C-alpha cells in the first residue's frame, strides 16, 4: 500500500495522473474483453454507454455496471422508504454519470415517481438523454447551480461525488442540494471515510485525524483522479442544518474500500 501511495503521489506531482488513468482504462478494457463480449451476447437488448464512460463511473465490467447498478437502486429504495413516502415522489441522482443506478429506478421504485439525473459530464448526459427517455436529465457545471425549484425533491442521492470536490465545493453543493430538497426530504451521500485512512500518506493522515478535509488536487476538479477524504467531524459540521439519520460504515473487504453513507433529513 505504501508503494502505491508513493507512486500515486509522484504521478500527481508530475501531472501524469490523467495519462496513467487512460492507460489503466485500456488495461482494464483488455482484461474484461471476453466477459464483456459474453455479456453483450446474453443481453442483446441492454443499452450500454461507451466504454470510457462506464469505466469512469464504475469499472470496466459491463455486468458489474448493469447488475450492481440495479442492486444499488434497490438498496437506495430500502433506505429512502424508511423515511419518506415514495408514491409520486420526485427523486434526483446528483452526479448520475452514464445512468448506472438511475436507469433502474423506474422499475425498482415505480409508484408514479418522477426521476431526474444531473451530471457535469456532457457525454454522459447526452448518452442518458438519448437512451433513457423516461428520465429527465440535465447537464450541470462544476459550480453549484441546479435548474430546479426550491423544495422540489422528496429524495436525492449522490454516489462518490463529494469524493471529487474541493472544500469550497462541498459547502456550495450541499447548500444547493439543501435548497432543492423538500422539508422532510431525505438525501443520501457517500464519502471516503475512516477505512480510507490506509490510503493516506503521513501528512494527509495527520490532517485527516484533526478533522479536516484531505484533498488530492493537481488535476481537474470533478474528475475521478481528483480525490477528497472526509473525516466524521468535517461531515458533521457540513450537516449542521440537517438531521443525521444514519451514518453507515462498512469494513474493508479484500481490495474493496466501501465508502461511508450519510443519510440526512431536511
């Protein structure tokens, strides 16, 4: 792990993370070539985004993109329905990417709900708009501004979005999400919490342990290689104007580092 941290830090300093990430994408695509080919053969009616959009939002497995997206959609339903009625609700996927989760919500939730997805990746939004016509999509900018009225959504979620934003954008975007959420509405957001301390260098860990956000920049903010790590005290301060309903932490499993899940109510 220490060697990986050193290599990553060096690539970041040399501004080579983007080229390294493209190389990793090509390697992962080659590794998954046969299983992806089999998925296409057995699922001829499933519409899939371009490979890099799948990789950028999840990993390079078509099966994982589709079935884990469906699994996550069902999981979010189980969380939301504990706190808000899901009949005729408006639900937002903040940072929807190429529709990995939101494409399944109409089937998983139904109940006359309306579904909205927003993302700053124009290619993702173009693909979603063309291929998922029953869902309303919007391209947002990095700056915190959404085209929805105040108090519009009963529920919203953001999976691994704060993890790619600066401290200023944490505050700006949370304020914007708060604005569009109805009173009594619920939002679920994921962060890189305590299990990610194993990925931090000594200086970063000291900063994290003092309750401060740790940001690895030197790349374009919002991209997958721009990374932020959120200690509990930082998130608790961010959520000072909402009720924290759940803070879900899970242990590391092999090479999988699960993100923290924060469920809050306006």
